[in-house]
C-alpha cells in the first residue's frame, strides 16, 4: 500500500480545499515531527462474536466488517476519536499523543478491507508546535464539517479548531472559548465526545461536547455543553452500569448516538451505544435513551473510544468504531463497521 497523489486530492476535495493535497505529499519525516507515510499491517476480522461466528445481529446493529491494524511507527495507536467522509472513502483519527491519522479506505462486498494510503502527522497548535510537546497532547475526540475540524483535549479540558480544508494536516489550531465550568472538569475525565449539531437539532451548527465522567460514582450523570458562538448551555447525560462516555455522533434527524465503554484490563471489557433524543437537548436537560448495541468479552472489542458514520452507495447507514490500544502490547487497534438500518 502506498500513499498516492490521487488519494490526497480526493481527501482534499472532500474536506473542501485543494491545499490539503499539497501539504500531504511529502515523504517520511522524523517520527512525530512531520507528515509520515505509513503502510499498516491489516488483518481482517472474519467474525465479531467468538462464541457464535455466524452471528451478525447485535441489538439494532448488524456486523459489516472489521480490521485489526498494526504498525511499528512509535506514534501509531492510542486512537480516541474518529471521523469518516460521507461516503466512507476517507477517515481521520486523532490520538492520545496529539497525532492525526489520515487514510483512504479499500472496500469489497463485505465492507472495509484495508487502506490504499495512510499518513500520520502531529497536530499543531497556533505557534506550529506539535501538541505532543505541550500540555494539550491528550486528544480524545474529533469532528469535521465543511473542512473545519474541532478536537476535544482531555486533561486541559480544551477545544481547538482547525481549517483542514485550507491547510490540510499542517493546519494550526485555535482555542475555542469554553465555559469556565468545563475547564474545571476532573483531570483525565474531560471532553471525550464532540460533534457539530445538524440542521434538525435545536442548536444547528453548534459544537456539542460531552465529558467522559465529570462527576464521580457509577450512576452519576456526566456534563456536556452546547458551544454556540458566545453562548454556552450546560446539560447532563445519564450514566449507567459503570459505563463512561467516549464519543458521540449525530443522526440526520437530530438524535445523538453516544459510544460508551467499560474497560478494566484483563478483568472486564464492554462497549455499547445509546440513542439519545436530540429534541430534548436544552439547557439543564438530562439526556437518556435506550441501548441499541452492546458487546462484551465474547466479542471482538477492545477499549472502544471513537465513533463515526457514513452511508454506502445504496444509502445504508454504517457506524464505525475505533479502539484506543493505549500503546500496550496487551491491547489492539480495531476498526469495526456495523449497519444501522433502524436509524430513521
């Protein structure tokens, strides 16, 4: 697999600018300090449930395809946020070490099968300094719309904005003003989920952020904010069964999907998705909703932290999940796809 000029041009067009292609055509660079072309090893997952390999349906989702991805590049891994283009042909992930991963996907009749190109690059602050060399290294979430990316940064509880359509992966970030209360979220339990509200939302175009676990306890709700220009609106999301929020994705009708995980290495692992009624989003609301997908130790999951969506050529909605391997030899980087035919 090679990084190609055609692939860069396609992604640049999807993000709304041609400069991305020019910035991504450099060769390998010093690890973590420039744009680096990768050839990951990809192993197809032939099944999702190890106890019943013929099973495809899990809650309201149907397993489509899955990959285990590996590379010896020292910054490969730790992926906590995921975005896919509307047709699924491109993806961008962000990592705990402040890195972008960009890839062009290969599909067959069963779903995602590999990558035709893959590139990593440091996420840069306003001064051009890699976030990995600053206190803002722990990037946990990403959303992209019309070439503009917003990322959520844990530990410092910050949000940054990047014009990828204009500058590609060399874009420099600008901090987005956030409410004081969000800055006081607990250390290492901050913004794990971020999305831009669609036209059907009560706050169209606003950036919505949800914390992983802003209050202690197994059942305590976690806080979120609608960041709508200079206006900030607080709300809560209910938590159950020791699951923490790790990402979110909007449906076209304004409903919110939240990815949740429960992860205690070698003891307990779980992943699930809940659907929250988007019409209920308002200042002071406590959002809750049904579980549409849940998986545990018998399924092919790891520390699932990123959620994205796209549609196939025949219009079916696909949800993608990516795992954060914490750069541990005991964990895996998984990219999973599921059909969600009940989305509408």
